[in-house]
C-alpha cells in the first residue's frame, strides 16, 4: 500500500492498484478492506504511524530552539520528507469530502498544535516571547505558516529549496521573538545554536 501511496498519492489509491502491487486479487484484498473508504482509513492510519515513527531532529534546549526543530521536521527538506508531505497533501481532498475523515484530520492538527504549545509556553517563560503571548494561538499560527510553506515547496520546489525554507522558518520565528535588550533584533535560532 505504501508503494502505491508514494507513487500515486491518495488519488491513485484504489483496491485494484493496491491488489496489483501486492500480487493478490481484488477479491482477496476485499476480505480485509470491504470498501475504498476502509482502504483509505487504513492508509491514513499507516501514514500517521510512519510520520510519528520517522527520525526526528534532537530537541536542543527549551523554548524556541525546540519549536524550530519540531517545525523543521515537518518541512519537505529531504526526499523522504517530500514524499511523505506529498502523500499528506494528496489526502486533503478526500478528507474535505468526508465528514469522518475531516474530523480525523482536524484531530491530527489539534494533536500537532498541542505538542508545540508547551515549548512556546517555555519560550514565553524564558523571556523569548512577550509575557502576554498566547501559546495556543502561536501554535496555530506556526502550524499554519509551516504547512503553507510545505504546500508552496511541493508545488514550486525550484523557488522553495531547502535553504529558502529554512531561512523563511527562521525569519518567521524571529518575528515572534522579543527584541534584545540592547535594541537589536534577536536572531532566529540557528542550526548550531544551543540557546535562543
């Protein structure tokens, strides 16, 4: 099934194509997946599991440096990340057309925001963000920015190569941070920086 998703996305995911890829008959596959929706639900579960189990960057220090690492893990910076993001984006059309799948996708976004929010709270407590910053809203903004960048990078990789994506993410994070006490702007957390 993963091979079909990687090559054709969810638009090409049918009982027939999966059966052919597995070398079994469509009737045999239907013993496990009686409908295309059952197949799609299983594929989304598989995709979520693979996404959760992928290698992740080390979480450097508390606060914005960890938020940066988490958001970098989302971006299509490697061929594997690009393939996974392509599959996710191809699933959105199906999710928008099915209330149950839409609810599942909304739940995924809720979980993603909830994993980022504690690190934004830490950044606020460390003085990296304004004292009145709303971590819930910032998490939503960060996810929206990052996924918007994912879509642009998938459709226009020449305009949004790896270095451009990283620079844009760093600029976004720097725009959320407090200015330094000396009046200068606080730099975005670089790859080799240990603190923000």
